[in-house]
C-alpha cells in the first residue's frame, strides 16, 4: 500500500512539473489592442491545401480560434457551430480560421466529415500557438488551449476569449460582432479565396451529444 501511495505521489509530482514547465515556456497571451502576431503556413480547405498568411486578410476582421484536437466531442461541437454560423460571418466579411496541432490528414478528414467551409491551419511546430500563448494549454497531452482571438481589419486584437463553451461559441461571437456592427470589408480584399471554402451542405452531419473524451 505504501508503495502504491508513493507511486501515486510521484505521478502527481511529475504532472505538476510538466504543467509548471509548460506555463513558464508559453508566451504571454496577446491582449485586446495588441498587434496580432503574423504567421505564414498551409491550411486545409475542403480537399485542398492552400497557403495562408494572416497579413493576406489585412482590411478584414478575422476570427482565429485554437482548439485541442480534431474529432473530439468539444472540438466537433465548436467547429460545427462555426460552420452553421459561417454564412452570416461571411456576409459581414469576417474570416474564420481554425488551428490545432493535428496533421494534414486529420484536418482533411475532419473538414470533410463535417463539411467545414473555413480553413484549418497547419501548425506542426506549434509556432502559431506559441506566438499566441496557447501552446500546451493541455500540457500532459501537448495540446493547444481552447482560445479565440478576434482580430480587427487593422491587424490589432479586438477581443480574446480564454474561456469558451464550444457548443455556443460561434453564436456568442456572432451576437457580439453583430451588436458592434462590424464594418464591411473593402470591395477588393486579398486572400478571399482561402476563406470561401466549399459549399456547406444543409444535411451535414451533426456532432455527437456525447461529451466524453477531450473537450
């Protein structure tokens, strides 16, 4: 019994060390008013792999949301909520970008299964997550924290959502952006192609109501 107790304490101690190291290694999360860190990467849009750079969307509002993992219950609910509200956001000229540590195949399967019309950014070396202070938000699993940044047309962060309810998050953003009357984009805006994505099927599958696993 004593040995089991000692082993349990050792596991707890190791977990605490991992958490503390992850927190100290992460950059500070940018605040409202800060210039959003630029990035350049590839993204999955439907079946295509396209280059994406944040600066491509200068002049347009951007919703950049980080999530832990493709296909988990919470992440699926969040992605489908953005999918269902995407047409309204697109009418306002708002770009939606999702980002996680998943690889190209996982992103492609996730986007295809749930008919996601917006790009899923590839961040294999976690440079994007690190620059936004969300790397290793779930340290034991090495996954990003569920955090969203709303970036204004001038490239500065308008709002940070560090606490997210994945089932209603997109609806929350739509309500707030609508209330704030986000200005329309210029007539000719760069980077419009990657944000357009495939058509969303009205019969797209819905996320499971089961909430076990990574949220």
